[in-house]
C-alpha cells in the first residue's frame, strides 16, 4: 500500500483529461469523485457539457464510475442515473475498500483505472493506497464553506508537485 499525497498530474477540469494518454496507458475505467469534480456541491443533475463528455468517453471505450464520499445517497444515485453510470456513495476515501469494490464491480485491475478528484487527502491518498493512478482537478467552486479554503490551501504544495508530473 503506497502512501503518497502527490497526484500523477493536475488538470483544470475533467474536460481537460488527455484521453489519448489514458488509452496509451491501458486505462479503460475512470473513477471520478462527484462533488467539486463532476459537479458543484448540491448540483442535482449533470449539465449538458458533462453529459456530452460522458458520451464521448463511451464512444472512445472508457467507462465512468462515480466514487463519492457523499452522505446523500439519493443525490449520488440520481446523478449517476442521469448519466447512466454506476456509482458508490459513502466510499470511505481515503480508505481502499471503496476503490476495491468499484474495481471488482467493473472487472478491472488497479492499473486499468484512473481516479479523478479534487482533494488530496481523500481522492489522491485513497487512490494511491489502492494502487490506482490519480489525477487531480481544480475544484469547480470553493464558495460556501470556509473550511474548503483552508483545506485547499494546505493542499497547494502537493498540487504544485502534481503539476510537475503532468496535466494541463
């Protein structure tokens, strides 16, 4: 079990992921956090841009799986249903059980997946511990919770190191 807080790359958003690079690495499964990665906190339904992105992923042979720590099962369920993708809420990140459950459910090995999330201490740490490559995205929106500013501030050095590894 690896312990690292440094992402394998940092991207502006999920829409900036390099799908050609993912294909070249043999990645076919994208595990994605929900809040502040795919959608704003509290956003009930995916927007058109996200729907088009998921459609493009499918056309290129990728599968998306929402792996969320959300304590609101109805929101995660409804959001995933609108995208027609599987999900796991209350995933327990940075624990590895949620990652292992998602990989097993999708029939993939860790090296065939990438985690995409917005937080170092849940998404990055959990993925690294599970042996899954991880890309960090910039949070969609920070406003609304002062604690988020503090948390993201503490993550700044790890984000900077991740940017040196790749992304855009």
